[in-house]
C-alpha cells in the first residue's frame, strides 16, 4: 500500500531522491486524552460474531461531545466514550430481570430494558435486536447517549 501512495504522490523515482510525502497528523487524538478502559465482556457467540462487527464499525468517535476511548476487553465487541465512561458491549446475555412487556422503553425504533439496581450506573439493554446490546451510563447521565446509539443500532443490527 505504501508503494501505491508513493506512486500516486509522484515519489517513485529510480535514484531514491523522491520527495517524502507528509503523512503526519493524528488519528485517534481524542482517544489519547483518556486512559485505556478495561471492560468485561462475555465470551463471543456465533450470533455476536455475525452481528456485532457492523455495529462496532459504525459507532461514532464522538458521542454527544464525549470522545471515544480505547478499551481493553477479551473481544472486539466493546466501546466507550468519555469520563466517567459510557460503555457499550455487544453480544451480552439476556438481562436477568427481563420480563416480557415490563420495564421496556422504545427509543428511535429500538426496545430497551432498563436496570437501575446499581446506584452508580444505569444499564440499558437493547432486547429486540439479533443480539443483546448493553449500554452502561453513569448514574447522573440521562438517556441521551442511548437515544443517539439507537439510530446506529437500527442501521446495523437486525431486529429479531
């Protein structure tokens, strides 16, 4: 690929005196400001392997003004933004407290189960997709991140 770039930029001459293209700049600059976040994820399932990659590829680098950050997890199916972090994990098990038809909210075409049993966080789980997708919010954050992420879910993870 580098040879292609050199050729495109006109730098492929025989005597090695070609100008060097400036490829400086930063990618992921937002991520450098925040430490890597360890995120526990369940073992991947065939359903997660089939449905999570398109979601993770479509996630925004900036979520409502909060920069994305690198995560350390056992699968590539986790993402996070900001500090304190908003954390998304794709391919989680069915929420323990889920009762069909109870405690569900539909936001932008996605049905979410909300667990507020932890005083430190609110856990939203999309329950109508081909895989369960969990978004954990700090307790003092409203549902705006879930609303923004619902649009990405509708576009990338099929409904069940």
